[in-house]
């Protein structure tokens, strides 16, 4: 295969943005061959911007059967990700799936199973995994530079969204349409990076507040506490209702701490590991000395383009995936666990009770009273994700 013919599924904000850079030739070896959306107005708009020859479908089965695609990029609302991906695998197409992998883990397990059975390339659009700072942080943790991990804290409160954002999308911020709030829409990136760098916890306790700052039924403010197999703990704090917000990720280990904030990473490196100092120091009030070093990273941060290029290179040349699709379930497990802990008022041990989660989600969908009318607000999609 010389070029991968790619179909984009869902031509909303994100689908159109993917279509743009691919059409502009920014993904070598990739040709945008088809698009599908359930909304005719989106297809009409797509026709105005897509390169000549791109096929436009209003029926997904027809796109899959048309022979015009080798792969699809799924950019529809989250609930549909697993079902659209599974159908593509069944027809022998590779899949690049937008985050989150889905809304509840039961459906994502099925997607992962279908991917495994197909043997096709399956990647998640975790575009923040291309950020050299997070790549470096992960490497430092894996190389043991921080020593045994003790704590990680991510305060991610700079996802501010005004009410007009929620009013602009009919599927957004409802249990039925989106299946969650800040944890499902904005945070999948940080939840993924958190587990990518620090691993998965064994348990989650969380406090989610629903519609605290907005007229929505889903969570817009969360504080979660996690515990890991080695005794380390973690805290994750997030909201879309605070300004100015913070994005600070701090990882502490026996050898010091890493702090990632404002696009910089500082390594507070202890002269003596804390456990050793603690065992040997006899002076009462001392503490290990440390130096502070800014860890410089080089390389660009190609974000969405980088993940799409990697997906295409995986199909064409077997390049290892930056974000294997089957890893999408990890961040979803974390967000499901946080909601489940809030709903039940209890600690949630991982893996979560996926059937209980689905039942409690269904109860919320059934008792939802939110009626959404599309407002005139226009979404600005120029922000970073
Ligand atoms: N990776 C990122 O940085 C990033 C950023 C924004 C959005 N996203 C993800 O992309 C997905 C879409 O978000 P968006 O902001 O583009 O939403 P959007 O509402 O702008 O677009 C969604 C599009 O999907 C279409 N659609 C609805 N149901 C469909 C179905 N069953 N099959 C095909 N198309 C369908 C809608 O008509 C709409 O055009 C979400 O899952 C979101 O989390 C990812």
C-alpha cells in the first residue's frame, strides 16, 4: 500500500480539523478519501471545504462497503466510538479513535476485543502524548530517576468553559448525550498521561460535584484520591468552573520531585534519597539538601498531526504506536471509577464493577430532565486540547 485512504467519521469541530490538516498534505502517506456524518448540514458544509474526489456518505455501512477507505478516524460523540470502531474492524479497516475510548468500560472492552481479533492497527487520539515534556517525565520515572514513587498530584483546572459552551452542543454535558462532564470531555488527556507516567492505581475515592458551576447535569468539579500497589498515593483535581485555572502536575519520589507547570519541567533532585536520609540522619530537624534543575526537552510537539502520522506509519511501515488503542480503557476506567465512587459514596477498587457502573449510568439517563435547545453560540475550536 502506497497511501492509506482515510475516512473521517463525524465532521464536527474535531473531524473538520483533522480533515483540514490531512487535506493540506500534512500527513505523508495519507489521503482523505471519504467522510460520514449523521447530520446532513455537516456534510453540506464539508463539501465546501473538502478536496475534490472526497466521497461523502450519509450512511456508515455504505462507507464501509464502498471500498474507498483502508482506515477510519472516528470523531463522533463519545458514546458512538466503540460501535463505529467495531464495525470498521469487522470490515477490515484500521481505526484511529478520538478520546475518550467510549463512555463506559463495558463497551470499550468489546471494542478492544474486536481490535484484537482483527489484527488491524488501532490507535487512540491521545495527542498530548506527543508533548516532549510528558515523554521525558515518563522516561525519567521509568528510568528510576525519581526513585520509588510516593505521590502524584495533578491540578488541572484550566479547562474553563462558560455556560454558552455547554449550550452550544445538544449532546454535550448530558448523561444521555455525553455520559459525563469534565472527566469525559476535557480530562481524558490528563487521565491518560497520569496513568501513562505513574501507572494505574489500585483504588479510587472521589468527590464529584454535578452542575456546581453550570446549568448542566454532569460533573464540573472533581477531587479524587488514588492509592497504588507500592503504597504511593495520588490526587486529581479538576473543574471547568474556575478561573484563572492551574495546570500543575507534581510527581514525588524517594529521590525528589518533578513539577510540570507553565510549559516547563523542574527536577528537585535530593542529594541523598529521603528514605536513606531518614534512616541515617541523627540531627532532629534536618532534611536532605537538593538542587533544582530545569529539564530541557527538544523536539516539536505535533499533537493531533503527530498521532495521525504515527497511525499512518504504523499501517504502512509497522511503526510502533504512540497511543495503542487498547490503552484507551485505562483513562476511562479512572473516570468511571471517580464517578462510581461519588455515586456510591464508597472507595472503588480497580478493576471497577463495570456492570454496576452501567446500571447507575442508565439510571441517570432514565431520570434526566435536561432538554437542550441548540443555542446560537458558536464553538471556538482554536483552543488547545
Ligand atoms: N483529541 C482532542 O483534542 C479532541 C478535541 C475535541 C474533541 N475531541 C473528541 O472528538 C469527538 C467529537 O467532538 P467534537 O468537539 O468534534 O463534537 P461536534 O459536536 O463538533 O462533532 C461531532 C460530529 O459527529 C456527528 N455525529 C453524531 N453522531 C454520529 C454518528 N453516530 N456517526 C457519525 N457522526 C455522528 C455530529 O453530527 C457532529 O457533526 C468527541 O469524542 C470529543 O471528545 C477530541
